[in-house]
């Protein structure tokens, strides 16, 4: 063994044996814990923004559900957190698995999480997504056939239906009675689950008339449908050549040759359906709200939609994601005895939450951040950890590319077939649906067919 290798081993051993640095927490707002919790529960974006303004980009809070927490609004610290060793900081606790199930990728950590992501990645990249573009266009035109002309209407709910139907077709590969059942079950389940996900979980459901009881009832209906769908897909003579996500997951194996259980597949599909359609629809709702208030942006989008290009449309999507952040936080849980975050030392058991909405509004990274300006991305990409609508690191949204292509095709299709009227009305306020933020009035616009 060389001297250099011996020295390296000695250095590693010394680092592992060295005592952890003393805990050093960021400042805590001089606000009673009860008021901190209430503010975060009922108006978290406003609350965090006020504290950032007074205490800076890193501070400590005690939050409902998550407990003692360090909030971060600095891209450099966000990068450090997202790129950290997953043995030191892992999945935030509790997480969306409370609603989506223990087999969801949201529930997994460490090696189990890495293995699951490896199975989920192929259906959401490259050629697979290219195959879905026709679905996105067809579903947009099918929904748009019933849009009123010349009078205001909310775009959010139509976008919910488009994105749900598109992902149902991409997941299951066809229409049918089973998918009609899911179209009935998923929307109210997502709305209820999104609200309950940010609240403490009770020890029991308190019966079928309670919110948690209704959530459990939706889950039982869903499990029944998914069980029948899996049977139908596996019995399909063309099972080995199907390219829908359900078939791909059923055929996929881990490195040791094992497969996902039916329960895990059900949880994972529920995750894709719930997380994949609401957030994308919310961003599209904001897209119509924003472009109808910025005539110069709309004019450029209309001109580009007549071509095969999408540079300005992609820039517009990036700016919508920045200026109207739909999912405003992403977090990790400290598993190591201590975790060094910049100058701070965070103890085991703490949560560290990146305030994505605040990261997106930093004047240091975005000139005049309150201005809606897609042009800022023409010819350049946004700073990697200053623009994080899909989170970052090993837990970045696995369906990010799918969502991006879907938003691009839906916008292009609408722009090609409709004239969107501009308005001088004030911008819609942000409305919390629990996990996601949507336009308060549903992204109301007036359209006419071309």
C-alpha cells in the first residue's frame, strides 16, 4: 500500500472518529411557537417571506407536522443540502407517503429510493415522452371542444382534466371502463389529500364522514380498480410489447431479479397520478393567468406557435415556475449526529426545508424578480439551484421532463386554436390547496376560436 493511500485512509479514519462539531443553529424569530405554527399553516408563503425579510435567508422555526426546522432561502445552501450524503440527510419526516402509501417513492430512502428511481426513470425520458406528445395534444383538443367563447372561464379545472386524462393514458395505455372509474376517484381524492397532507395525521380515521375516513374510502376504491387493471394488463397477449408505464413497471426488475409488489405498484401509480397531474395543471392555470396580462409575451408566443420552435415557450414556462411557484418547499431530515450547513451545525432529528418560493425571488439571481419576463432565459438557462420548481438532488421530481413536455404541448395547442384576450385586471392572488398553490380565481381568461 502506498504512502498516499495510507494517508488517505488515516485521514478518513480521523474524520470518522472526530467528535461532531457543537450545534450552532440559525436565529429563531422572536415569535411564539404557536404563532409561528399558525402562520405557517394558514399562510406559509407570507409568513416565510416576512421572516426572510427580517432575519435573512436561514432561520430556525418550530413547525406543525415537521417539528424543529431550519428554513433555507439561499441557493448555495440548497445545493449543499440537495447534494449531501443521503446517509446524513434523507427523506423529510413525515412525508407524502402518509397519503400516497408506503410503497410510494416518496416513502423510500437511501438505497431503496435509488433502486426505485432507477425503475421509474425510463418511462419519463427520451423516446418514451416523445410517444406521449400526441396524447397531450389530443386531450387538449378534446377538452377545448366545450370551452365557451367570448366570456370568462376558469382554466384550472380544464387543465386538471387534461393532465389527468393524459397521464392516465400514458400510465395505462388505453381508455376504458377502468379508467373512467379512476377519472371519478382521483380528482376529489387529490383535492382532499393535498389539504390533509399538511396536517397532522390522527391515530384513526374517525369514521366514513371524517376527512381521513373519506380518504381511506377513496383508497379502497382505487386499490380495487388497480388490482383489476393489473390483471387485465398481465393477461394482454401484447403485454411484452406494451409501452405504457404500468406494463413497463410490471416487466421491470431490480438488479437482484426481484419485481415490485402489487401494493408498491399501486402506490407508485397513485403517486404519478396525484403528484403528476395537479402540479402540472396548476402551472398551466398560472400560464393563462400570466400571459393574458402580458400582451407582449402573448404576441411572441402566438407567433412562435405557428412554427416548430419552442424556445420562447420554454422560457415562459420557466418564468411561470419561478414567479408563481406551485410547490413552495422541499425538505430533508437530519439523520447524522450533526449536519453542517454553511456556517451552521444542525442536530439530528431536525428538518431542513428549502423555501423554494423565496429562492425564486432573490434579486441576487434574478434582476427585478417581481417582473414577469421570459426573456431572461433566452440564450441562457437559469442558475441551477436558484431555479428549483421540481426540487433538487436525488429526490428531484422523476416526472419533471414529462411535465415539461406536457405543458409545452398543451400551451402550443391552445395558442394554435384559440385567440386569448388580454386584460388589464390585477393578477390573481395565490391560493393554497394544501400542498400546491393555484390561481385564486382559477386562472380566468376569455378565448375565441381561430
